[in-house]
């Protein structure tokens, strides 16, 4: 690691992740270090970026195809894809089943899956009705082979970690929705 970076982070409890793709010389012209408070170990050996990742998963829209905003690296010092895998492995997050992930595919895809099974009369069905027809006519194993996207969901342990670290979420900038 670059000696200049080590000097910037010498007083941080944990060294932030710095992507090998980052232009270090350019960044060092006007460095904005990851705040110390974001690199402190919290309960369960998590850091602030892990909590924000859990929070994002908690919205119910995070999938195996979601992209990771740069703030995970630049504000939270996190290698988000790697930490997501760690949170799954440690039981904070689970990868949803194919049936639970149906909410992430559109009705046309659902109809095509059913048509491949020879099921007719689908044209007027809404997404929720298509989900029911799928559940009645196809197994989890068969469905899993028809599309790759999977959702992520918080486990009880992940929900508790969020509750225990609300102050991290409160500090995170929110968009006005």
C-alpha cells in the first residue's frame, strides 16, 4: 500500500478499502479520507458500511444484479461486493429463493416461463396471479433454472444489527422521496 495512504489512515481503527482501479495520485491531490467513525468496529465486527449495506438490503429491492454506489468505498471504506458476501456467510443476509425473487422479474418473463410449461390463458393475468399459477405448476428447482436474478433479504440477525446501529443510518444522507 502507498505510504502516503497509510499516513492518512494511521489513526483509523481499520484500514479502508481502496479499489485497485482508483487513481491514487489524482485522489491525493484533494484527498477526502473515509471518516474515522466509519472505520470503527461495531457489534458483531461490523463497520458503518456494513450497516448501510444491510439498510439497503432492507428496502427489498437489492438483488444479485444491483450495482454498488461509490459511496461504499469513498465514504465507508468498504468493498461492497466482498462485504455483501461476508454478510451472507455470517447470516445477516440471505439470498432469496427463485419464488421469493419473482418480484424482481416482469410479467412477460413470468408468462414465458408458464408458456414453456404449456400453460395457456395467461394474457389477462396480473403479476400476483401469475405468481400463483407458477406456484401451482412449477417446482422451486424448475423455476430456479429459468432466471438468474435473486433478491437479498435481511435475516433476524441482520434486522437486529440495524436496530442496534440506528445512529449509523441516521447519519447517512437520505434522498427526498
